[in-house]
């Protein structure tokens, strides 16, 4: 009887030890390993499509890797600065609307790895040359490490874990924007603009980073559900979208 009780208690102990904590069994990933590890010149294509209009342009990204800093120049102009600390990766985009994105370093699949709030430069509203007000846009973005994959293909670009040492991070980013219009007091009753706040639906994009190689693809497919003003809702089925619109950044593989 005592032997049976002892075996039962031992079995319960082993069961709790094996399955009691699911978080402990998660594979932890250091995102820093998926940044560029050596100096390299990388060729990219930017592809825009709005309905039938397609624009494709190429550029060279020159990557300089130092101890805790990676700088990337686009056709000789500083594009991105990436600083790496013990716990975080700070990615600062220098071109266009300057943006900072901070990634956690040690993460697991399914984790939120970045939350950002961007404030774009105000857009001045005018009638002729006369200022009548301004628009302010804010964008909140949350990025999740969705998966760790061995391959990704789009068009004729194929990215593969060709030697079992170069797997690929798939990151899903969801952003929402708010547009606030403020009309100068003296023009409130005499212009067609009006004060107000417009909040967007979900805009979903994906980023792919290959181990030791850095960014290989940015994929942003927009489901446009309204025009003038444009309203994007990427949670809808494609059949509900008004035409086709996307913006991709694609690395030209060298292997």
C-alpha cells in the first residue's frame, strides 16, 4: 500500500514538473542575432502598386557594423541607425518622418516585442497662401514576433535557410492612426475644413529578418475601404477592398 502511495506521489511530482510552467518551455530568441553581423552592401527594390499603377525602384544599402552600432546608408545617405544594448535594440529611421522603434532583445514567439507612438510633422492647411489651420497625425504601432520560419517567397524573390544556420524572424506590426484637424479661430466659419478627430482601422504589415543578414523584406498590403479620405482596414477579407494597393521593400538575395 505504501509503495503504491509513493509511486502515485512520484508520478504527480514528475507531471507537475513537466507541464506546470508552459512559459519555461518557450524558446527564447535574441533578436540581435538577426541583425547584420558584418559589413555588407545590399541591393533592395521598393515596389509600390496602387490599382493598376506599378512603381519599382532600386537602391543600395551600405551596412557598417561596429561593436554596438549598425549604420545603414541608402545610396550614400544615412538611412538607419541601430544601437544594441544588453536588453534592447533601438532602431532609428533617419529618412522621411524620423521614427524610433525599440525592440526587446530576448523574446519568444507570440511576444509583443515593440510598442511605439509616432507623431508626424504637422501639415499646415492653407487657402491660397493663407494659413487657416493644421492637421496632426499620430500613429500607434505594436509589433509581435509571429513566427520563426525557414523560408519566405514573394514574386521571384526566395529567402531560404540554406544551411540550417540562417532562419528567418517573421514580425507582425499593427498600427492605428489618428488625424486631428484644428482650424484657426478666425477661420472656423469661413472655410470648408472642420475641427475633428478621425481614427483609423488596423493597418497590418510584416517584417522579415534573416539571421546575421538583417532586414530582407517589408510587406505592407493595404485593404482600402474608402477613398478621399483614404481609410485602411486590413482585418477585412480581400473581396471587400477597393482595388489593390501595396508597398514592399525586398532584398535581392546573393546566395
